């Protein structure tokens, strides 16, 4: 770590990025941090210039409907960077927002001065160019000075365009692999994970409600909530006949330990479940136009990362119109009623452990140690 105190402007656009951002900040106590983050980064000492929820937008149509807010936030962020005069701009995930900010910054006289004086742009989480729009690799090679990817297989997609890329492992593995053991319980807990974005929660929660209503007796339902969705979920379920228990997201690992089966939105939570070897069904429902466009553009067979890493279906996936209560119940019964299917799923999940992290150092420490090298 450098003796000279550095100023880092840090941007995390989603809850998962907020967690990693906080870990990076804690690994660099001698640095000053300014930027955008959620409750984890704020607990680590950041005063966010605006709420992280303003950036938690996913889907082509959804982004268009929030275009005015995003444009205002891009301008506000660029002005904050110019005023802060940081030594480094570190963006975590949300590559579209990061690219827009840097592009706008480069168009200003003050931004060009900062770059001439040595401002560098580092980005954490490689855009999934192997899944869709591979041409983005070239674009981001022109945008960033250094990229931190999770997996070795991602590196060649960017280095061929001259972008220095370092594989640091998946950050979630730091908190999970080897640290939790499944607990046996007489009660069978069903973890319902509708996502961390309000848009996806609004689409999945009604489906989960129907699933609960047609699930056999004997199960207990629990929903972990994050700061961006807690109020909405509580208001929505208060009139349900069967009310799931609500717990804060920071208690979710304890829930996973005793979870029989999880019904989860695609995304970070499916990675957590895979690392803890929890049987799960992955569901995702988006705007119909977004879904049609995705079918045309996406070039991978699965959306669950564990399925992609192992190149086979470990977790069943129900997407678009297939994401309905009837299909969830069918997959649920398939796993719940067949010990062999359940056991094979758990064995497959365990076989992926070695793919999640390269060594014992934390991802936050690896990134922190590489930022100013």
C-alpha cells in the first residue's frame, strides 16, 4: 500500500457492487474515498452523493423509462469528479453508467486536465461480452485503463484489445466457501429471493405469491430483503393469506444454511446459493420487449453462472413466459420428491468450488493491492 494518501472516486451501481466496494475501502484505510455507494460503503466511511437505488435499473426498456434520472446522475457524477480531483476513478459493475460518466468527463476541459495529470480509470467486474455483444470488449478497452475480472476465461476477451486485465476471483466466495455448513432442520424452509431491484421484484413477487398458495403444507417461507425493496415487499405481502417471514439481507446466509429449496431471481443471489450448495430454481421475468431482444442478442445457453461455469444445467431456469407458478411448482416437486435429483444437484454445486476463487486472499485485498501498481 502506498504511503502517500490517495483520493479515490468510487462508484458502485448495485447492491453486490456496494458490498465489494466496502471491502476494497476497508483494505485501503490510508486512502480517501468519495463517490456513490449503498449502506455497506457508507458504513465503511463513504458519504454517497446520491442514493445507489437511482442506478439499480436493468433491462433495455426499463433503462429508457429512467433516462432522465440517469442523465441527471451522470452530469452530477462528472461534476463531483471534477471537484474532487481524484487520483483514480474506480467503478464497480454498472459498466453502462461508468462508460457514460467517463465519456462525458473526457469531453470537459476540466476532465481532460485531470487525465493529463494522471487520472486513471479502473473497472471491477468484466462486462459479460462472452454472453452478448462481444464488440463491447473493444469499446471498454478504450474506456478503462485496467479491468478486474472474476474468472481467468474472461481475460483474453479484453487483453486482445490491449486492456490490462486481472482475474481476482468472485468476491462472494470470500464470505462463503468453507465458512458455512448446511444445518438439518425439522422445518423445511423455502427461501424466496425476488431480486434487489424494484422492477424485478414487482414482476416476481406475484408469481411467488401464486406458488405459495399452491405449495403443499409443511413448508415455511422466508424472504430476505435489501434496502431498495424492503418497504415494497412488506406492503405487498401484508394481505397475503400465507405471509412469508421477512428478514434483513445480512441474515440471509443463516437462512441459506437451513434452506430446503430456494426460488431465486437470476443474479448475485444464485451465485451465493451455488457456493453454499443450496438446491434452487432460478426464475426471471422481464418486460416482454426486453425478453424478445435478449433472446436475439444473448449467446449463452444459460443465465445462471454455475450452469455456465460447469457447462451444464445444475439449476433449472424458468425465464420469460416460463416463469410462472405452475412451472415453479413442477420443478419444486421434482427436486423435493426425489432424493437422487437433490443429491446430484448438491454434488454438482460442490464440484464448482474450485472455480470461484484462485487463492486464500480476499478479492477486495487483491484489487486494493493492484490499484496503484
